[in-house]
C-alpha cells in the first residue's frame, strides 16, 4: 500500500508516520526509514526521542545512497566502488581530450575554469532523468535550425554523453548505473517483502530514486512518503509540488494504489508571515517574528548572541533550541567564532572548506609541481617548508637565504653547491633533492596513470606523511582542539580517495607529469572538509540551503541584504534559461533553470522557518565591515509590512551587566573609553570589581598600556653617541639628507644597520654603480683624446671593451637570465646617455677636467674633506665623490660646473635645499671651487651644478618623427637639471646654439624676444648662487649638530603627496602611523625661488649677527 502524506509543517504527528511505526512489533516487524544523506543521524535521534526507546532494534535509518550500497553488496558488487564526483570529472576530461577534434563549441571552452563542473552537472541531470541516447538523439532530431548554436551544443553534448555511457562496464560504473542495476535486481528479488518503509524529509528526488520507490512499492508491506506540501499555489510550494506531481504520476502509471493523507497542522507565525509575502497578503500583527536592522555584521552577530543568552537565562531554552541561518556564512564565520567564544556560547558552524587549502594536500601538489617546473626555487622551498622533510627551521632559513642570494634555480638544485661553506646545508640539499629526483624518475618511467599513483604513494610513505598526520590528529585531540582534529583526520581519506580514482581510471592510460598534476588538482578541488558537531547542546550556525535543522524554538535569519538573501542567481551553466525550458518540455525535468534555483531557495528558507516553533528574527546590516552602506533585500522590505516597526539589537552596557557577560562588558567599556565616550559609573564599578580576576586584569592592563603607548624614539644617551659616531663625525652628504628626510630612518640605516635578505634581483644601487663606473672610464678615455669635437667613433669601440670588463666583475648581473637581459638593456641606456653627454659637451666650450673626483680623509682622495664645526666645537668632515667636473676659461676667469649622474627622476628645488633634503650639488660645488687650485691648478668660480639623468626617455607624439626632429626631442629629454649663474656669456659657454634656437639644449635657460635671458627658478645671480652655497654649508652644520646630539625621532617628511616613507625599507621597524594622535609627518611647505632665497638669507644674516 502506498500512503502519500502531504503536510503543512515539517514537524508534527505525521512525521515518520509515527502512528503506524508505533504499532509495529519489535520482534516480528521491520521498518526502514529513508531520509536525505545528511539527515540520518538527526533522524535516529528524533525516532529515539519520539518512541521513547534506547535503541532502534527493528527500525533502520538509511539514505538512498546507503540503501543502494546495502543491496549492491547482496548482489555481489561489494568490491565495486562507483565513480565519485571526482571520478566523473576525470572521465569527462579524458573524453573531452579524445573528442577535441570533433568538437567546435566545447573545444574552446573545456579548458576554461568551471566548464568541467558545469558539464558534470549537466551529465548528472541527464542521468538523474534516466535519459538514454535514443531519447537524447530524438530531441536533437526534432530541433529546427532556428537556434543553430543550441543545436550544435546539444550535438556535442550527445557525443560526450555517449562516450560517457560507453565507458562503463561491470567494474566501472557511476552511482546512477549502480542504481539502475539495483532497481533491476529488486524487480526480480523481493528483498524488502513485508517491510514497512517511511520516506521522510525530501523535497526533490532523481528519476532513479523515484523508480526505486516504485519497485519497493510493489513488494513492501507499507510505503509511506511524507512531503512538506501545503497543496496551494503559493510560491513557497512550487518546489515540493514538482516532486508530489512526479510521484503521483509514476506511482499511478506503475499500477500502484495511492492513499493520500493531508496533514493540515498549524503553521508557525514566522513561517506564515514569510509565505504570505509571496502571496501579497501581509500577515498583519504577527507576533511570531521580528525585524532588526544592525549597524554592521559585528553588531548583528553580537545582538543575536545576546538575545540568545537572554532566552537561555530567562526562558530556560537550551542552546540547541536556537539556530542561526544565512546565505553568506563565509563572511560571518571568522567574526562569529570570536564572538561566540567571547560570550561563552557553544556554537557549531556548519561549514565546509576547500580541501585544496590544507597544508598536506598542498604538499602533495607542490611536490609534483616542483618536478613539473624543473625544480623552481619557489616550489622546492615550499615543499621543504611543509615540515614533512624534517629540516630544522634555522637550516631552512639559511638555505632560503643562500638560494635567493645566489639566484639558485632549476638544475642548480641538482648539482653540488661548491661555493657553499656550510657542509651541513649541502648535505640537506643532497638528501632532500634526492627524494624529489627519485619521485621524478618514478613518475617519468611510469607506463600509465596507475603506476604514477603508486610512485606518488611510495613518495608519501617514504616521508611518513600519513604517520605524521596521525600524530597531529592525536596532538589536536589532546589539546581539546576537536574541530581541527576532525578536519585533519579527513585528509588521509581524501588523498587516498583521489589517488584511488586516478588509479581506477588510469590503467593503460599514459600521462605526462603535467597531465597527472592536472588530475590531482582536479581531484582535490572536488573535495570539501566538513565536521560533525563535537557537543550535544550547541547553537547551530549554518547555511539556508545546506544545513538540515532539527526542531528549534527560535530561529535567527541574518544577512537579509540585497543579493545575499535571496541570493543572486547568475544562470551559469551550459544552457541558458530558454534552452533549459525547451529541454524540460521534452521531459528532462531535472534541469536547474534560474526559476528552479529561486524556488529551491524560497522553499529551503520556508522549510527552516517551519521548524521554528516560537519565533523567527530576520535581520540585515546597514553597512559592510568596511563601512560601505548596504541595502536591505526585497524580502526584508516585504516582511516589514507584517512585522511592524523595525527594531535594533540591544547590545548596551546595561544589558551586558544585567546578564553577567563579564568579558563582553570589559571589552565594551574599554572600546567606549578608547573612543573618548562617557561611561556610567556603574559600568566602571562593575569592571573594577572584575579586576580581582587575573584574566580581566591582564586585559585592562594591556588596554591602558596600549592607550599610553607613544611611538616615540628617545634620544641616544650622550655616552653612546661616541660609540656610534666617534669623536668626530665623518659622514657624507647623502647621510645628512637621509637624516633630514627622517632621523629614525638615518639611525636605522647607519647605526642599527639591519641586514636585509640578499636576493638575485638587481637594486638601484647595482644599476647606479654600473652607470658610474662605465661613464667614468669612458669619459676618462674621451678626456685623453683631447679633441674639440667628440664623435661616436672616438668612444664607442672603447665603450664595448669597458662595458664587458665592468659587467664581468659584477657577479650579480650574471646570476639569472633576467639579470643578463637587464645588463643588455642597460648597455643600450648607457650608449644613449654617453652619446648625449658628448653632444652636450660639443654644444659648448666647457671641457671635462676630472671624473669621479673624490674628497675626504685619506691618501687617495683628490681633495680634502669639507670641514664644518658645530657650536659645541665638534668637527664634521664631509666626504663624497663628484661624478664629473667641467671647466671653461673666460676673460673674466675660470668657471666650474659639476654634474651628478642619476638613474631616477631627481630634480633640484631650492625649497628642498632649504629643508636640507637636497644639499649634495651645492656642497659639491663648494668643494670644487674651494679646492680648484689643487684640482685644476688655478682658482675658479662656480658656474652651476646639475643632475644628468641616465635613462630611457619616453617621447610622446601623435606623428612620426624624422631623424632630425627625434634627435632634437632626445636632446631636450636629456637636458640637465640644476642651477647656474644667470649670465648670457656663461650660458653661451654651455650651449652656443641658444642664440639660434632661443632655448638651450643643455641647461634650463630660454631667451626673451629681446634676446635677453628669461627669468627662471634655475637661473641665479652670482650673489644668489653664493648665498645658496653658504646656506647649504650652514644647513649641513645644523643637521650634523642635531644628528650628533642623539636625535633619532620618527618624523618623516611629507611634501605634497610624496613622503619619506614611500620607499623606506624600515617601515616595519618604526611602525609609523599618521592616524595616531601623537604621530605625524613633518610637512614641507611649497616654496618658490623668491621665498626660498629670502628665508636662506634670513638664516645667513642671523649667523653673521652671531
């Protein structure tokens, strides 16, 4: 007899057809309860409670999957393991690879991420609809040519589907094939004759499951199918209605008599209100629900937890009688875990996380990837760091430093590290790489995928991976970290199952290592790690669609934000909605259109509200965690019509104190104090009363220590300054400029001297050293020629030998192919740069007198140091090196200009000179003119100081240049930047072409229409240039005095949008944060030439007065 119960509620007297089950004799009668897979444990608990027994001796609870497995064992198919979802995807990938030449649409798509999942889902839908090739070909045949793309997709799907079906035999089958065999077996063998079967908790079934029920219906004593179906046309009922109509049609079509029973029980108020929003019948005055708007997700969760605690304490509800559901579990779970722990509420978060992210699975994939990439350093180090190779942490750090500094990669891992002084490190390399090489050899010699699996398993056993995982599980359990232990325990099974599936499908199927890796990755991507609740009494926090709740009294549905509840249905898949509707009309009913997915979500939400017997709370957050405003969903807006005014959660201090929530109370009070808000005396007294307990005292002390922490770097004690700097300061202009940018940056770089990890990457210092050395040698070569006009032939041949000689001495340029490429590119940059240096010299009368002129202390310098004396009598000796010194002899005397080569965007700004950020050129010019007699043999006057950029200039244009125009543009791009004397005769000495063109190609100077020099920030009167040079010395003395006083304050400069922190490598040391009330930048105002000179004059005049 078939009994079809349709009930308006999930719970109730008709659940499990208890009235009939209670009549069964525990000795002679047998009952079978079939429920969804994830609901078997809960169903057993429900039956034990309802029947008030200690054991279900005559009742067995099974899912369809377990039932099929049970029957298949009786059929002698115990050894047959049906293909998992992973196995199906592997098989489909293999089929696509074989059919790729016959495919058009799918040929372009099957390598796209997600396509294989969509194809597997579509094949599963065809199998669940019991679609055979005859039926599928009939559908394709009746299709007209009005939709050629759809028809082509169907033809290609038919090709794949046919190959998929033909792949199965007695040993290889999918779940659907196994179901078909079980159905055939049960048709001939009355295995369940006389058994009472109850089917409970389903809202959808596959065609094979319906067929199975039909067969069972012919042989069992009673078959009861109970559905939650209110027999209305409501939107909430569309989803289960499909199943009811399918069952009735199949049962009656199979000659079975159906007795239909309607269970019209009272629907909980919360569920009733939700159902009515789709029927446009607001349930006015509902007391079984409430609507809440929270500021953000944090407040939303805290409000829910506090409300639960109120009912736990006041209404004496148990924790398992309350539950939280959402569609956005991922964004809530990290906050939820912290909040539930803080409030002391036991909670089970019903989530699954990707197995691919687990370190053991990542180790398996990385090991194969290391071989596949030819022993990439990144992959090899990742393998060694997992811990499975038993290498000590310090050894790993030393090894990583070594390989990064040497640029070790590829084959360098396979040969002896002869330059490695650490013999122990070399031994570790030899042993570790030996294991990986052994795996590589085994994978390469494997004749098929099956042998590759054995090779990988041998590798894992050699490293005792599974034994180490077992030890980790035991340690987690001993530490009472049951959730982590449960997750870890599943990893061994997942790895085994993936390898078994590849082994099953891979016999006699040859694979390259990359193909094997792709299968492994595909396999692990198919698994998620889930856990079983470790306690009996806990709050369930789950997903609306996935979580199967038992009866609860209070349900909290959170996250009713636009696009979250209800979720956005993107319609992704092989077919669009129109195509799916066509296939459904042809009889393939199990196709997931957007409407089908929407109906499913509506029903799952409704079904869960039916389980909330007392109250449903709906909530949404008004802002994201980043503070961005978020909208409430349409469902929330519709529910407002029946729930009355929207409220807010009570998370006040009074509530926390009233319910004895000590830790949240302490945190709340401290949070308010941090914001500077007023806290009432009672709350403060409550917190004070808690300080007798160590845990709360520790929290409060840490809070106030943090509040009173000032990120200040105090001055170095006077007795230590001498140890750092000596009795006199011997320093460079670069150091003084560094101090001006940020005293702490200077202290860290030059006093603490932290070492950074050496890598093979080229730094700006490497490139700068190369530029300076090559240009110096080439310019010395040109200088010896003593020619008035320099042509390319004078230097290019010498350049080739000079460049090769210099680059051979610089090991870092040969560490990697990338560095060798940069060396070639930098060679071109140097050729271009030196060519324009020669052009600039040819345009004027200045001649190069010296390159890399050094000044400082010692016998090998070209000039003595620049000596500055501080007010307390300490001497500061400035050292440095002038890249190039040029001289011109005129009737009024000799004039010098200095040039500094830069590879960056350096510019000279008088405002920066004033602040001490750009002193180099002025001080270098002072040294050159002060010691001109020593350097050049005669006194000389200063003309100017410039930066010359050695770089690849970008010329922007909308037209094609002819060679002459391009040369002019390049000359403009390579023009020197700096300051010089505003004197027409001297400008002509720099660039004779200015009279003809009106604009200098060498320095920043232009002529007015009258022929006079125009005003510019770069042109100074002789007394102004002298003022700037004197000021630079005074500023250097001031900086050195401050430096020598022990000042190391964290005070980086900020000029416009640029800061000293932008390229500073010591941010993690100083931890500067401008948002803190006691930390800020030293802000540099913008100064024009006039204001900068005026302020400099004020300083010099003041010093003169002293």
